C-alpha cells in the first residue's frame, strides 16, 4: 500500500502539472478567442485591442469627472474590470460619453461594445438589449442630518405626520414614501438637487433619494449627512450589450462574476470602498453563495 508521504508527493506533483496546464490555457486566451463565432463581438474586441464603453459623466458616484477631468465612478470601475479581463490591462478602454437616452441606440447601432451607465434592468428594456448579470442593487433610501432628532428610520416612523420627507416629483412619489412611512408628510420637488437642498435648509427631516446617493453623500460629508438605515424598492443595475451574441454576453457575465464573487476582486472592492464607504464582502471557499 502506498504510504502517506508517497501519496502526498503524488498529489503535489499532480497539482503542479495541473497548474502548468492552466497557465498554458491562460497564455493562449487570444488564440482561443479565435474559435468564437466569426461575427462575435468578443473576437472583434480582442482583435481591435481595446474596449469601447458607452457611459455618462455627470452622475456621482456612478460616472463623473475627477479633478483632472478623467472619468471615475462605480460604472467606470466595472468597465475597467471588463478591460482587465480582456487584455490584462484595465486602461485599454475608449469611453463614449452619452446621454441616458442614447444607451439603447448606441448599443444597437454598434457605436459601443457595451453600455455601463447605471442602467436599470427591466423586462421592457430586455426586449431591446441583452443584460449582463446585475452588479448592483439600487433602491430608495432616506438621507437625514446627523444633528437631527429624526435622523434614524425609527425616529421618522415614530414621528408620524410630523416627519417631513422630500422626494423627486413623479406619479409614484407619494406612494413610494408611504410604503415605509405611511403617515409622513411628503414634499415633491422638481429636481434631485432641490430634494437634497430641502434637507440642507431643514425644510424636511429626510430626503428620499437613491441608496447609492445616500452612501456617497454620507461618506463624503459625515458632518452634514446621515444614512437613516432604511432602503426599499430594489432595482437591478446591469451592463447592456447587443442581442444575439451569446459569446460576448457570456464573457461579460463571467468577468463580472469573478470580480464580484471570486478571486479577481481588487477593482470591484476598491470601488465599493471609494464610492460607497462599504466593506467588501468576504469570499468564502466552499459552496457558492450566488
């Protein structure tokens, strides 16, 4: 019978050989891409040598310009993750700055390879473009002031009709607030900046805005803003690609999955810390949790 030492040597030897085989596969990734369908965008992008991404430039923390005029934000981080997966170089990206209304047309006309622009996944839009797996779950949340006597959700709930909430004017605004604060007084305003300005001027006790905005503002200005600790109305954000190209969609999904749940998570984790002030999730070996 083979003794323990011999067994261990064989296992190590087998592991080393497996590692060499894996390295060989990784080193020939571009050659393997040539086996994709001749009309697949995956093959086109690899041959071109850079990724073309449609995104915005005016919505922090998703896509905005830093002090040098360069694009940054969570959407930009997801683009870098994709470029890193393609070329082992996160900088190989050409950004096409576009209005939100151009997201679907620019995908379907081939102007961009992928749209990464805080795009909400919906069945109606999925008839027009193909969506990646979600990389974020947006929602409505309550932004308050740290010096307020109604700074937590429990405080606002106990205040009843005495809780004043600002929200962007729309047909569902009143109902959206009443889902969680049924007795609150709702103030509908014409722009998102005015929704927050009402909180700044103490005309309201809380502003109902996107959860990502709550995290962004509370992280950057903790002396001015506070996360009340309540979010609801979950909405999925995903990247959009042209329909009918399973190779390209599968590559995008695989790359995002490895960044969010796997071992190549440096860019994703740094973005969570920088833009949301969040501690990255622990990835535990064993059974998958996604």
